[in-house]
C-alpha cells in the first residue's frame, strides 16, 4: 500500500512538471511593437495610478534583442514626464525585458526610471507581462512601480499595388458610441475594436484607404499622445489631416516618408492607430530569430 502511494505521488509530480512549459514571447529582431501598461505607483505617502506606453523597434545584438525607442508616454498621478536616454533589452527568448531611462518632470526635476518585465502569457501576436520597477529622485527616494502590460506586434499589411489602394482599414460600426455596442457587435469576446487594424507595418509609398462603416462621421489626424488629463488624449502635429469622412464614404492617404505615424479621431479620441513605415528591403535579416 505504501509503495502504491509513493508511486501515485511520483506520477502526479511528473505530470505537473511535464505540463509546465515556459512561454516564449514574439519579440523578434527587425520588427515594430507597442507596449501599453496600467498600474500603480507606490511611495511612502501615497498610492497613485500610473500609465506607460511605448512604441519601439527591435534589433538583434548577439543572442539578445535591443529595443530602440520611437515614442514613450510615462505618467504618474496624471502628470506626464519626458523620457530621455532610453535603453531596453529582451532576454531569454523574450521571457524577460529590461528598461531604463531618465524621466523629467514638469518642474525640471530628473528621475531615474528602471523596470523589469516578465512574460506571463501570449497569443500569436500579443504578449502579457508583469512589470515592476522604481522611479528614483535626486535625493534617492524611490517610488515603486507595478504594471500589467501588453506588448503587441505591428501587423505587416498585405499590399495590392495593382489596385487603387494598397491597404484598406475600416472604421467599424459603433466606433463613435462604444457604450451602445452589444456582445454580438464586438470583434473578439468582450474586447471592443474601433478599427479593423490599429497597428500596421507598410513600405514607403503605400496608400491606405479608410472606409467609414459607422453611422457617424469621422475625421482623422496625425499627432502625439499624452496623459496630462489622467486619460490618454492627442495633440495634432499638422502633418496629416482628413476631411470629414461621412458614413459609407472613404478617405485615402499615401505614406511616403519612413517612420511612425500616430493617427487619431479628433472628436472620438479613443479611436487611434499607429503606422510604421519602413523599407524592409534595406533591413538586414537576423541570423537567428528570437521567438
């Protein structure tokens, strides 16, 4: 009987061990990603909300992947900070990411920002990380940071150069009034989507046509995001602007210059997308993919 119990416990233990398989993230070299995280900043006197949003590209360096920052939003208690001196690395096949930078407040005071993220789950295009870090002021007082964050890969848009438009993006029905949408109207479970694509990688010279399938008119502009009002808002940079896109109508724009473009709806600012324009033929492919 005793031998039977020992054998049973051994088999159960082996089943548990074999059923555990460490996840791997989709952070590969020569791609573009976004990181969006929400959490809490904990100091000696208070606990406040904090938000972080990164758009970055990846490049291989030996067995690791270096992260090159394109833009970053970082805010605590609704106060946005300016980021400089950013460096980031993906380690152990993307299971761990490290981030360090200098954060400057609106009063000019500089802080040291350091964070480490660990992969907890993934799909084919998205990965969930828990991120912890510190924000240290010049007197070496530290505020602890805790986030749940999602890293998403920019989709590579399939282009049809023989047609009028290379890529089509739909403004989905209900985008202007998400509170009125039902479960049936949603794209995936209980998660709302306002555009058919919200992250795209395209080559220079690509035309994107936005088709308004909503019942309300929309207008799109390029700009920058901020969290100064405790929620994400956008400021136009004047580079790209559509006229009013009526229901059932469309608007086409060509992206000639390389770089990142952030588009948003001026009236309904929860509708936004990021476009990464890059000539992939000039990017050297990595010898090994970190995946």
